[in-house]
């Protein structure tokens, strides 16, 4: 097991263990009770409703993209155990997309196909989401699909998908959205479903951290692929974390300042990169 000098060894689950955890942790997006959310949604103030809609829009776009732009990684598996776990992750992403679509249908009361939900969601988001999900992710997926045996292509895809999208954007959004809704006792069904999604994504991020540490440990030259991906994506991540109608630098949303939100995002990414063996300050 590769460990950076000066960094305590951290145990990470391998794909077979992660697969067994997946088997034990099943849930259905259609079993989450939403009746209370329907009542509360009608009574929410415009600002809170607008922030929740912005968050829901970002989640809809993200889940659609990461569901449909993931099969290349399954095809680039190294072992049968890895292929098995990666197949479960694609199922997870589809389940998450189904939950957000159901929430739109039953709580926001805007029944439509998933494609229509995603199309409308895009209108509420900044161009940074297009940079991350329509350019960087699509290009990385296309390269991996074309060259599944290319170690650099796989490292760059996993860095973008697991470290940046799930490990930085995803965990940061979850932390502040759920903290705000729990503190104000709003939308318990959304909180429950989102928390189950978060639990799935912790498993995914565990895989990404495991894979990158193993890859860089075997071939330290692959660390440059991690750095290249981070340099290309982090500016767009900072923009994507900014809600609409907020300033470029100092703002507040969901009961937190821009500084608190960005510090949370960077500190989590920094911890995982140290485990991988590519510290953030090496960029």
C-alpha cells in the first residue's frame, strides 16, 4: 500500500469490499416519504425556495451527466472485482437521478421526463457547470472510451469524476444544503433522500481515492495526470459553488459565507490528495 512520506497510513477499502457494502446498503428512491415536503414547499419563502431550486437544478444536471458518462470507466476496469463495483456505481447514479426527478414531479409539482427536467435545470446554472459536465467530463469520458487501456486517461477521468465532481462539488453541496435544511426543519424527505445519496457517494469517493493511490504508487509519473486535471477544473468548481445573483468574491448562502464554503471544499480535497500522494500544493 503506497503512503506519502510523513502521511499516516490510511486504510481504504478495495473494490471487492466496496461491492459487498453496496449489497448491504440498498434503498429505493420511491420509498422516501415526501408528503411533509409537499406541505412545506407551498409555504416556503421565495429566497429559500429559490436556493433549493438552484441546488436541485445543479444536482439534476450532475446526476444525468455522471450517469450517462460513466460506462467508459466500467470498460476500463483492471480486474473483475473492479468491474463489478464500478457497475454498481452506475446503478447508484441512475437511482440518484430518479430520486431528483421524482422530487421535481411530486414536490415541485412539475411533472416531466428526466430530459425535460435536466433541460430546464441547465437554465438556472452558471456556465461553469457546462465547463465541468459538458466539456471536461464528456471529453475525459470520450478519451477513456476510445483508449480504455490508457493509464493516464483513466487517472484523469477518476480525478475529475471522483475527486472533483463527487469529492469536492458533491460533498460541499451536501454539507451546506443539509445543514441548512435540518437547522430550519425544512423538507425532511429531501434530506432523507439526499443523505442516502451522500452515503452512496462516500463509497464511490472511497473507490476513487483507492484507485488513484494505487495507480500513483505503482507509477509516480501518473501524478501529473492528477495535477493536469485539477488545474483544468478547479477554477470552474469555484464558480459552480456560487449561487446565482451572488457576487464573484464575498457572498452568503444557506447560512454560510463564501469563505466557509470554499474552505470546506478545499480542505476535503486536500485531505484526499494527500492520501493519494499528490498534495494540493504540488499543483
